[in-house]
C-alpha cells in the first residue's frame, strides 16, 4: 500500500476517505473545519510512525532523556511547521489545490496555542523544535490550559481582555493518554512514625486530590524521524476523593486548576491557585518520568544518568522537593542519596534580575497547600545553613537563605537544589554572578553559566518568510537549513547590487503583506515605502514603549509647529499585551492608541507619520510583523531585559536593531559590528552609578531639557486628551517618582539615534548591505546553537541514531 504523502494523488485519495470516514458524508458535502480536522488526523498518523520509531530508538539505545519543565509553551500554530518538518508540505498544497482548496485557508483555521505570556514560553517552543531537529530525546512538560493567555481587543483606545478559546475546534495535535495519569495531593496534614526498621515513615492525609491526565503532542523534527513529546496535563476528578456533600465545590476546584494561563494573581485566592498549578504539573510530570524509568531500569540509582530536568524559570522548582519526596517516601532512599540524585538531575534557567519578579511564596501558603513538601523544603534550608556555616560564610547566609522573613525564595531553592544555573544572555549571566546571586556564585562558582537564547530559524525564517528563503537558496544554497551558521556565506554577496536589490524587493513584499493585514483588520492605510519601525513585545515599563511613543509625540508636535521640519515617511508599529492588573501598562496602551488616532487623521502630517497599534500580539502576528520591519526597537532600560528573543527574529529577517546595550542586543552588535546596528543610551554601569550616587533627578532633568519638557507637559495639558488626569499615572511615574526606568534620561540620545537611522535609510544600497550583514550573522541566534550548548555543558544527551 502506498503511503499517504507519497504523491498528491495518494494524499487526495486518503484525505477524501478519512474525511468521509470521520464525518459520515461525501467529501464534497463536508465543510472546511471537517477537512481541516481530517488533514490533522492524517498528519498525526504520519507523526505516529516516527513517534514509535523514536521511542524504540530511545529504548534500544538506552538514551538519556531531557524533560523541559515549563509553566508556559507559546507554540503558536503547528500545521505549516509540521508539514514542512515532515517534508510533505508541497504534496499537501498541490493535492488541496486539485481539490479546489487553498492550503492557506486550512492553515488559518488553526488557533494559536497561546499557552504562555511571551518570551519565556516562546523560548520553550523554539527549544522543542531544535531538540527534535537535532535528534535529541527532549520532551516538554506543561499544563493543558483550556484558555490561553487572553485575547486582546482595543475598545475606545483601551485594552479589553476576552477569553482565548484556542480549543474551539479541538486540538488536532493532541493524543489523549488516559492510562498516563497521576494522583496529585494538596492540603491536609502529615503524620509520621518510626517503623520497625527505625525508618521514619510519613503519611500525608490530603484534603484535596485530583487526577492528572496526559495529553501528548508530537514534536516533529526537521527532516528526521525524531519525534519527541510535549505532554500537557489536564486535571480530572479523582472518584475516590470527593469530600462528602461537596461535589459541586470539588468539581469547581478541579476545573479551576487548568482553566487558564496565569490566573489573576492580584488576590490571595488567585495566588494560591497558581501555586497549585505549579505543583500539579510538577507532581504529574515527575510521576510519569519515574514510572517510565522503572519500566526500563531495575532501580532509580541510575536516574541522573538517564534523566535531565531543566527548569524554565522557578515556576517548576517544586521538582526539587517533589523528587526528594518520591525518592525518600516512596522508594526508601535516605536523604543524602536522594539529594545526590536530585541535584545531579536538575538544572535551572533564570529569566529575570528584577527583584519584584523573583518568585517567593509565604511560608503559610506553602505549608497549607503542600505540607509534606514544606517539611522537605525546611530540611533543605536547614542543611544548607549548616553547609554555609561550615564554609565559614555564616555572615552571608541571610542573602542565600531559602526561607527568610516568612517567605520561601524559589530562586534560592532552585540554585541550592541543582547542578547548573544559567542566565539567558552573556550580559544577564554576568549580572547574575556579579550582582543578583553573587553570594551563591562565591559558593558555587562552577554552577553558573550562560546560554544565550535562540530562536528556531525554521519557523522564524524558512517558514514565515518564504520570499527571503528563496533569495537565500538562490544565493548561498540550502545547507544553512540544517546548519544555520552557513548563513555567513551571505557575507560574500553583501556588496552585490543584484542581491541588494533582491533583498529590498523581498522586504517590500513582506511589507505589503503586513500592510494588507493592517488594512483588513484596522482599516488603516500605511505607505509601504515608509520606514516600518516596529516594537512588538509584552507591555512593561522596563521595555519602554513609553520612550518610543514619546518620541512619536515629539515628532508630531514639532512638525505641527515648524512647517520646515519634515521627516522621512515612517510608520511606527506597536503590538503588545498588558497584564490585566497592570494599570501603568494599560495607560501606555491607551496613550499609543490616542496618539495614533490623532496622528493618522491629521492631513498635514499623515504623509510623514503613521502610528499603528496591532491588537492581540501573538506568535501568528509576530510571524507577519517581524519580517516586515525595517527597524527593530529594542530599547529596554540597560540591565533589565534578560535576553530578548524578538530582537533575534527581526535581525534574521533583515531589520536594523535600534537598541540599548541590554540583553542579547549586546551580542547582536558583537556579531554585526557597531556600524550595522544603532546603539544608544545609558549603559548598565551608568545606571548603577546614577542609582548608587543618587545622581539622577528626573524633575531637574525635565526642567533643563525643553524638548523633554514639552512632551511631558503634553501628557497633562490637554494636548492629547481633554481630561488632564487621563495620563496622570504616567506623568507621576516620570516626574514624581523619579522615572525609575530612565525614560527621560535616554530621550535625547534616542531622538538622535532615530535621526541617524533615518539618514542611514535614505541610502538604500547601503541599507541593503547592512541588512544582508545582519542576516548573514544571525545564524548564531538559532536555537539549534543554544540547544547544542545546553547539551554540551549541562545535559550530555547522545543523539538518537536510526
Ligand atoms: C518572540 C516573542 C516574544 C518575545 O519578545 P521580546 O521582544 O523578546 O520580549 C513575545 N511574544 C511573542 C508572541 C513572540 O513571538
């Protein structure tokens, strides 16, 4: 029998058959959703073959496996990526065409899997793609949230949050695995006794028990059989554990566990729910790993040789006490042996240096929800204190304590309980060692390392930018697809006027596509010959969208005042979601939209200046936005952005980085050279100095700089909004609260940098050369490189062989 994807004919045959089998009607009578689901089942069937081959290879080769524990996986859509990685995209496209269908139409039916907030979740998704593509057995572990983050709409210039119903048409990639399930226990109390062998035996009497049930998605590698697993846990009732007379409350509590990503954490109840979620997927994940290990090996003694666990930030840090619990309470290990296994297995990735973002939990909450784990955490901390004292460092203990001032400090637990701590860009990793965790670094200098983030060049270049891919294929061949550093070959062509022109044509084509999206969704006309200047990322004070929009306000006001002042036509494009309870961020969204409305409707300036806010930033938006950009805005306050990955997506598609020396921007400039990026603003050292010396006074600064003053005043003098209090919070943050993120301090440097960008853009041939250099040097930022480094330094997996 021929295989489904051997030819378009066999594919058409099989699709018709499957559709009518699934829906009991002739193919011609089925609708596009039914056809989409049938196509999904065919792809899943094909992936299933490789899934089996991979599992057998792991078993036969006794391969070590990685489990990537992450509270978030921002997968986006998978149809295109899966078809392309399987190498059957064209067969499907042609077959559908024969059936009178457009493959794009089916691709568009898929909802984004938006199981995350932003960069951290997208990193996990890129890592999954690279692991499989490099033939490593690396699996994801997360929660099957019924709703993604939220869907953002803009109503009266303000963000409105709507539910993100990503499972509306079902999830065609998941396979329900009811036999993979685990009981997860919360609350209640613990008692213990000495048994006849003198071993301390503990008994947990929980007051809430749920059953975690697995849904597996295949992660399909690029042109290889390797197909890994992303396991998403759903919560189900545990029939034996319904408290009597409380069925409805019990059902609600079970359901709440997996309702959505980041439940509102502004209330005590919401907070507890989040800690429950964290334990839920940790407990289920560990249970499944242990079960699988014991099917293959006689004991857990070799656990750390066969299993690596990477913690994506501290959200899954309960892996450490949970694995201790299982080893001691269920498999009779003593503390020291269990501790060896745990610390040799677990590694931790830090994603932030901002004190307020370092996770901590009140002791009372942990004790109440996870009484047995809390006992273990206390014991870890007790022994840690002995260890620190023994090293003669008792003076620094308060800085490294796990339990301190009534809170459990999750990052400290992660560092003590793991063998590797990494930051996500060189600068960030340095700040961890020199500043945030310097006392830990004294004790464990060998544990700290850097793994600069990356992005999968398959999704972010090959699949989302077929125009640029075709240009690259024609110019440098195709080996960059499996070895992204080969993009460097493009360096031989950066002065070639034909290649330069072709690049400019590609960019124009991508700008047309984005412009059409903007027209269709927002009914705004944008000029594709203007500079597309883009800032798309979560809205946060430290990312300084405010600096960007204040510069727009400055340009507009100046053009209104001075008829002789005109800029090269520019379209400022923003896209950003704000956390629902983050008022300052929402006010900035409002400001951007109000400025956009005014500017876009002003006949005098609209040929020069447009402002667009694209609602509902998501992976699918990013896929059409990044590659249409001329300028990539990466303007965070130096020292605050751990790495950024958006910056890499733009670079890889030929955009100029306009940025501060922060996160991976530093390494981008290192790759392309200072002359092929535009760096401005205060450095980390400058900012530390200003802070330590108390040398920054934003009000004084405002008084001394008339251009800054004019823009700030326009926030509350009725220029943009009739109500003078409309942007009061922004004004207060800048002037009354001393501008924590140095927006005003960097304003003049930013304005000047923008003028230089404009001058550079006017020389199109030179611009094209710079962009080609950016593309040529972007191979370093492929997540294939990142994964290879994690493996070489931390996981030590062997590639699967077939
Ligand atoms: C890449 C990406 C991010 C991360 O962007 P940064 O600029 O690095 O903050 C966030 N959200 C989505 C949807 C992305 O694709």
